[in-house]
């Protein structure tokens, strides 16, 4: 293994100490935010937000649970890991400015593969203007573990929690739903084909949009900017990581209200419809339970409807009712079906 | 396995979803800091530090790399995982107020064992007045992974970085060094004995102090408070997690200076001396390379000597020189030996 790595000019991580590894991985990251006083290299990063509220979100991704390197390029993985954290900060109606990244990796990883991961992290940082200000690198007994903490800020009055939805508010979602999940199904299918016939060169061009949604999702910073430009303050907001069903239940529970969501209003892409036919899946089910869309689900006062009605990227799904725990889907056949969700259950 | 767990009234993690698990683990945590506006339960925590600088530190602990559950009780592990992060914030001369905790665990862990871990986390939060404001729980393919991010604050002018040490500054350390490492050696030895004879009941009372330093270390918040009370501003500071050698090199490199450290000034406990004799180890080596002491190593201007000279808990180790990269130990035999360190190298 080591011989092979040397033949391929790859560098075993064991050739570097921790300090050298961190230096190697982070040397191309620049500091761009005024709020970053001191980044990597001391016991803690120093941030300065003056009088704003600080937003903090964190999550952990584990190989074999959250991602499969058989069909996830390291660079995409790094990008997506950052995106999912930024999305949480945007879901508070805040701006994200810093992240810390901790990595645990087994000795099967080379420096070059981890550098690919950091190229993806760097691309996301650059696109969303985020400073990498800290982290940790360590070895693991098995596989790759990525733990990211995102830090952002917002004026106190501008923060949108999950808990503020009010009677008659409109329920709105950005973008379209379910495509990321469908992209994963296609990757899994191709991986099975590959195992049987490694020389097969699949033509995935028909699925480009679905694969992009799965492998290189974006966080909806643009929606937050749209709110600021149009003086919209969502009464509640959450990002769609586990699926529409799960997220709408979170908003209703946190806000102590119910809702009616209309099936025919749920935005799905043409590519999703087409793939659902091929996979014999119901597109509404995929859109509601799929997850990993990183779209924003939010509620607004009806008086703000005028401000969003011309946005082709925002869909009004339904409205808030005062029937506590009545979280309903109104189907195309006008049946009322309770929306249920186990949330995320990976154990 | 499952049958046995049920017989013992233990709850497999798989019986709970993620949301229920988080609720179960965090329900006894209270919010005590004014700077915590909103803790667990939304996309991000909301913090408010008004005009102070924010300090952020993070690290990742992996089972089999950083800890061995054969001789580390889960409760102690949780406590120590928090302590090591608080220590980083104190090492900036800041106060720590919030943490996030992410846990990855394989299916061999029961709810009760993870609750033990959180009891330790809670005990540390309570003692140091820290609010748990977020985190993530997920499954892992192997073992336990703990990733903690600590958030603190300080007045800008009060922050002590690694990089501020100046010519003729005194080098000072809190507490004593090496005992945590020695405690680990004792635990490892007893674990080997246990493997051969599981019925052996060891008498570890002679090693109580060393074991406590390894299993239940404390972070030196009291030293930070002492600085504030006595109007001391360290010119540079770092916490001792990897060992005195490694940390003094960090300070010298970051500050662009050199130093002389005197062997006979390095504080070691009587228990360490005694155990070193038993293990045929050199106590200076253990004190300099041991690590996990979580003491504070700092430099002060000589004019501040009067303020610390009566503290039995602070030891002046030597002084800063302007010989860049001359990081020297002056031995008891008055030999000058360059201090070297690989830092931490677990790969």
C-alpha cells in the first residue's frame, strides 16, 4: 500500500505531523471578513461582531452513514459539508462568516485525498465569503469523519426562529424539492452497475440536474439577501435537510400551530418527475421525504405576499391554521392527509 | 446482544430517533449565561456578547486514538472532553460561556452509557458555568467520536495570544506538570493486569492524585480570575495539552523569540516523583513531554513579578531571550539543551 502510494506520488498522512498537516491544508485559505480578528494558529479564533447576535450551528458527517466515497468525490464532499452548515445559519435569517472544520481520518487516506476535500471546503468558503478560523485534524480507526461548526450573525430583530409562525401566515419554500434525493438514487444505481461491470461508462447527462442537487447543493444565501432587499421578515424559518414533512412538523410544533399544505403547490423539477416515472416512485413522496435539498422553508404574514408573488423561485405551499398538531397535506384529489415524519433515523 | 440489553434494562440507541435522543440527553441542561439567547432546538444557537471579542475553539476526540474505554469511565470522558476545550478559551485570557457537543457512536452504545457521558459533560458545564447550546448526534460505523466547540469572550485588549512574548519576559506555569501522563501509565498497567486476572482488585490509593489528573482534570479558570483581580495581562499564553516542550516552542515560534527554561524550576508533584522511580522514568522528561495537564503556560513582563511571587500555584520557569529559535532547557547540571518536540503525532 505504502509502496503503491509512493509510486503514485501520493503522500501518506503519517509522513506529516498534525501541525504540518493543518498548515498544508489551510495555507490557501484567506481571511475576508472584518469580523475575523484571528483565524487558525492559536488556542482559539478571535471574532468581533460588535453589537450583533451571534449564530452558531454544528454538525457531524460520518463515512458510511452520511456519505459513501464510492460515488462521492472528496471535493464535492467538502463543498457539501460546508453548505449544509451555512444553510442552518441562513435558516435563522443570518449571514454566515466563519467556520471551523475538524477531520478524523483513517490511515487509508493520503494527503492528496484530504487536500481534495479541502479544495471543496475552500470553494464553498470562497463562494459564500466564509473564513475558516479553526479546527482539528486527527486519525480515526475507521473511515472519515467531518465535524463543522458555522458561526454567523444577525441584528437581533431580524432573526427568524422555528417558533414564530402565526395563524393565517403563508408557508413558502424556495427552489424545488426532492431532486437531491433522486440524485442519490441514481448514484446508487450506477454504483451497483459499476460493481458488476467496472468498464461500463454510464451516460448520466439526462440526470445532470439531479446529480448536481445531490453532489453540489447550494445554500440559499440569495433568499436571505432577497428578504433584506424587500424588507421581508419571515415569521419562522427552517432549512430543508431532512425533508419537507419533517421540517414543516418542526415549525408547527415549535410554533404551537397547525397547517394545510397543498400537494399541487409543492415545487418539483421536470427532471425529478421524469426520473420518478423511471424509478416507479411518487414525486410528492420524494419531494416531501427526500431531504438534503437545503432549500428554505418559511412563513410570512399575508401582507408580505405582494413582495414575493413575482419571484419564480418561491412557492406558496399553503397556510398556517390554529388547529394545534393538525399538520395536513391537501392532496390533488382534495383529500386531507396528516403529514407524519420520523425525522431522521439513521440508527 | 439486544436480549441482554433488555434483561439489564438498557435502552438500545436504535429505539430512539435523533430528536428524541437529543431531547433525552439535554433535558437536564440549564441556560445560565445572559449571553445565551437561544440554545438547543433551532437551526442555530443565538448568542449575544454585546461589544466583546468572541473566542472559538474546537477539537475532536476519537475512541482508540484519544481515549480507551477499557479504563476511562464515560462520565469522566465527558467531563474531560469539555475541560480540554474550556482550557483553550482560558488560554486566550477569555471566559468560556457556551459549548456545542457532537457525538458519533456505534450501535454498541446504549442510551444509558451515552447518558453517563452527558452526566460528565453536564458536571463540567455546571462547575464552569457553561451553557450547552447545540450539537449533533449521529451513528458511526465504529466506536465513539466526540467533537466539541467552545465559545467564549474577552475585552479586546485583554486577549492573550501565543505571539506576544517579549525579551526578558518571565515564563510562568500554573500547577504541576506530568501527573496526567503518569496517571495514564498507571491505568494502562492496571488494564494489563486486569486482562490476565479479571478478579484482581487493585489498590490504587497511592496513585489517587495522578489518576485524578488523568481522569478528571480541571481547566484553570481560577488563574484567569487571578489575572483579572491582580491586573495582570500575560504577554502570551497557551494551555498545556501536548506537553511543556511543545507549548513553549509554540510560544517562541509565534513570538519570534527564544527562551531559557530551568529544569529545577519545573513543578512536579511528590506523587509523580515517586511513580517515576517505580516506573524508572525521568520526571523532567515526563513533565516536559507528558501532556494533558491543562495548565496554563504564559509570559509576563518582569514588572508584574511582584504580583505573582506569593502565589504557591504559579512557578517561574525561566525567561524570554532574543535568540530566535534558541529554545533551551538549562539542566540541573547547568547544561544547555535545546528543547525539541514533534508536537502531537498520532498517525
